DNA sequence: TCACAATACTTTGCGACGCTACATATGGAG
DNA sequence: CTCCATATGTAGCGTCGCAAAGTATTGTGA
């Protein structure tokens, strides 16, 4: 929860899709990927991630398969074609949004992506 | 509404405070400043901005004064000391947040600085 | 003169969604 | 045997952006 309020509103979908882009992952792993990939900043609770994954599946952006590993049932999610397209749109939207906000907030430091 | 969904969730306060930082403005002017300062990307409806300004005033982050210009009543808002402090926190939060999201969304194009 | 746009502010109510809290189940470490 | 990490799930709450509708004044064009 390193982020105070829910600044995430509306951005969670994009993040989940992005995390699944390199390859399928199950919910718990997704949460860890988000934490790792954001250097600990984004530590989303299960009550946020699982419902969001269900939502994305209902929307047809991801698909899921159950599997059992070491006696534990896990549900592995993967991007669909529509999901890949949606991710592209989310990225474009994020760029536009972040540029606009950064411009208005002014003096703030700029993100230095890879 | 150039932004489709409400990606703004949680970021509106920061934007309003930032717009008021250079000097007092009334609500209608705030909306235009946001549009101008974001190159047209952020075109917030009155139903978003006015309630948000009331909220910020209740929270003690801004203050307001009524004035009449050319027969029109307008309410001019200005930052309080607490508002200035809050703006600083919002900026820090935005930096952290945007860096994290940009890192996760990866390959996306980089924001072009002012 | 009359209609309409722009300026300027307000409020009701809906809907979306992140989060807290709680519930369930297994495997491994101490 | 207990505790923690792994792994998934749901109910309910609260926040807040937004559409929509309303009020009032000034300026403009037909």
C-alpha cells in the first residue's frame, strides 16, 4: 500500500495487463511482480487484484487455466488478443495522461524510463 | 473529457492546488487553466471541479473570496499554507507513482519534458 | 427585440472501483 | 503443533469523477 490513496483508480487494469504481457502468471505471482517491478511502491492487496483479474476475464482481455502445483491450486492467467490490444491503448492513454499531469504539476522531477 | 475513464481519481486535488499556486483564480478560470496547461488533454467538467474546490476548502487547503466583476459574481480561490504543504506532498506522491507505473508499463514512449 | 452563446456557479444522484476485513485451504519450518 | 508463506475468494464500504439539470448575467448576431 505504499501509495496512500487510491491514485490507482483506473490504472490497475493497465498494470495487470502489462505484467501478464511477458507470459502467463497466477494471481499471487502477479501481486509479487507488481511489487518487484515497481521497486516496492505498488503493493496491491488481494482484495484489489483478484476482483480486478475476474473483471478482466469477464471483459475477455485475459483467460485463465486452473492447475495444481505441489498440492496447491492456482489459477494461471494469460493475455488474449483483445487484451494485447487493450494494453496498447492503455499505454497510449497513460503517456498522454502522465505528460499532462507532469506538465501541470510543474517543477517535479521527470520519470527516467529505461 | 479527452481522458476516457476517470483516470484522474485521486489526482484532481493535486492538479487544482498546482493551478492555484502561481496566484488566485476563480473556478471557471481554473478549468480553463487546466485545459490550457495540459494542451487540451485535461478538460474537466464543472461537475468535477466545483465540488472538488468545495472539498479542498472544507479541508482547509484553499480559501475563497466572493467578488463581482462586470455584474458577474465569482468566487476566487487561493492556496492556504496547508494547501502549499499538501501540494508538495502530492508532487512527491505523483513522482513516485508515475515512475512506478511507467516502469511497469515498460516499453511505452517517454514523456516529453516541458 | 429575441435568441443564443459564453461566463459563472451549484447540486443531485449514479456508477465505478480500490480497499478493509474476513473466510478458506495447503505445505513447510520451527 | 503452531505459525507463516502460499494461494484464492467475497461482502460491504467509502470515495469521488461525472452526467445532467438548474440559476443568473453579459454580450452578440440576426
